[in-house]
C-alpha cells in the first residue's frame, strides 16, 4: 500500500470564487477522504436581527448571498408575513415569482460558466457569462440592481413592472431561448464535457436521500424534490413540474440545471401571461408575534427561513438552513474515491455557495 | 508605459463577502466588460500578482489568509478594496465576527464603494490602481523603499 498524503485545497484557489477549505487525503492520485472545514465567510448576520427592525432586516436577509439574493429576501418576507397574517397582493406574489425565476436563470448561467471553467473550457465559460448579462440587464431595468435587487418588502414589493416592460421581457425571452439551446447543446453533446463528467462524482439515489441532499444534487440522483411544487408565491398557478435525472453523476446534475433554465423561461412566460392587476404593496402595521418556517426553492435547492417573534420590533430569532450546507455531506461522499484532477469539477457540481452556507 | 501598466495581473480573494461583489469582479473578466483586452489577467497565484482585489469585511478566520496572500505578493503591489463591506464593514459592521474593513488587516490603496460594486466602478478602481502601482515602482527604482 502506498503512503497517504494530505493535500490542502483552498481557501484561496483559482476555481473557487469563494473560500472553502478541504483537506484531501490522497493515495497516489486517488482521493481517499475529503475533510471540509468552513468558517471563512461567517459574518454572524443572524444575530443582527436583535439590533435591526424586522422591516429593515429584509435588506440584511437579501445580503446573505449575492447570487441567491432575491429569493432570500422573498422567503424572509414570506415568513414574517405569515407570522403577521398579512395578505400579500396577488400581483406582488407574481412579481416575486418572476424575479425569483430570473435570479435562477442568472445563477444557473453563472454556474454553467464556472463549471466549464473548472474543466478548463474557457470558451464555454465566456459564452455562458455573455448570455447571463442579458438576464442581469432585465433585472437592472426592472429593479434597479444587477445582483442585489432590494425590491422585496414585508407586505409585497416596492416596484411594479409596467405592462409594456412585461411585453418587452416576454419578447426578449423568446429570443433568448435559441441562444440558450445552442449553449446547453454544447454541455449535452460535447465529448470534452462528457469525458470530464460522465460516471464521475457518483451519488446513488439512496445515498442522496440518506444524506439529505437538496436541489439539483438530489434531482440529479432521481429524487423529485422541488419546493416550487408546494406552490408558494404564484407557483400554484403556473403548472410547475420539476426536472429529474437518474444517473447521479456530474453530467446528470449539469443536465438538470441546463433544463431548469428552460423551465424557468416558461414559468416567467406563463407568469407574464397570467399576472393580475392591482396593488403591489400593502401597508404593514404593528409587530410580529409567533414563529414560522418558510421554505422556498433556491437555484441550489431548498432554503428554510425560520423566524420567531414576541411582539417587539426586533425578532427574537432568525435561522436559515441553506442548500449548500445540506449538500456538503453529499459532496464528501462524492469526493471519496475520485481522482485528484476531478476534485474541482465535483466540488462545482453541488454549486457551492459559501456565502449562504456560513452567513 | 511600463510592462506593469500594459499587463497588470490581479488576484481576487473573497474575505467574508456575500458574493455580490465577487461575481461582479468575475463579470469584469467576461465578454461585456472584458478587461482582458487591456492585458489584465486573473491569476490564482499571489506570487504572480500585482493587484490584490479583495471583497468583504474580513472575519476572524480570514485575517491570517489575507495577510498571507498579501505578504506573498512581490513588490510593488496595490490593494483594491471592492464593495462597501471591504471599505468599512458595510451592513455587517455590527456583526460579532467582522473586523470592519480590509484596512484593519492590510494597508489599502484604492477604495471602491457600492453594494454590490458595479463592474464599471471596479474597472475604474483597477485603472486608478495602475497609477499607484507605477508610482510605487518609480519610488522603488529610486531606492526610496517600499510601501
């Protein structure tokens, strides 16, 4: 038996936009065990809930992560609104759905680019990010912010999208579809991508279930679990169907995300079609009292926002369970037994969002 | 123009940021903004880097990592703090784990505020950093020491 060595991976590493540290126990080129250590992005923002007004805290909740920003703020608002029994206007629910799906599109395009980069496929990285800018343009036009939108409020959203803008968004989406099709075709058919991803980083269905994987990681292993099927916001009106693949390898997880972009486009188109008129914000008075778990589907999987309040203007507790944390045990399982050269690809397939995970 | 101004290499590190500024730093490298056409390259190796682009308010665990990267970079070097968190701690200033700005750990030359900092302002910050880099190089050549 050859000698084992420990190779540090991170926290500062070219494929990682964010810091996470893995100690890889190697035997020659094979990874025997991966030991993650976290804490490089921990800010302790849940504690800030004791210092900030529950309405101001929406902006802190949005800054849990700059990629999943909109969905964090919407889920936090959903939790507080449920505690306070606020009836959110239907148009605001639709707008939240539209912006959530745009966030998913930009996050998945970002991921496809970073994933291509982890295989050394720089051209594909550039093309994914080129398309992503079109999504960011729409977010900037409609909300004012590229990555941090800041439009969610307790009681609705602060901005409406006028009908002519909705029509323009719908036209642009129709034009985006063939471009996305061309991009995802490369991920599906290219021999380079297939060699680097097929039968690599295997996660069988029962292991995904036992380890509590969420989002595209568990949907790539054949488990149909997507919080959007629970019908929060306006998803109950939009005939949503989750995308599921059964191979459980890096390729399957990549295909899940690629197909989800098309499902996001059709969700936005349906939402633009069916959006009702009316107000987008109701005034909210008083302070919350009670507790609630709000669940939503982020680009990376299921997120849970727990709030507990006792009738004061500051909440007692805000707790977030983010998808990346749920996927780290699955990542450790995937890394055991893989080749060292595949580590960046496998780490990327869980779409690690350390900002979310550590808060 | 010197070789540094023609092709400065940057190293990017996320020191407890929310990701917003980091993806905007990456967006600078991609086709819409494309700073690579000016010869600006993103490197993963501190020993190859001239400009340290750093985001986030630096938490306790990151302090050593940030110092380590900074010390490994050869002189002359410039530090660009991107985003309001890197400038002053931003909305996270009151968090128990945040030191409150990059300048509490290493000297900063250029501040780029914004939440999240826009790619245009990040590029502007890097262009200003080129001037600082040139000044530091001239000072080094004159034997005035390193800063």
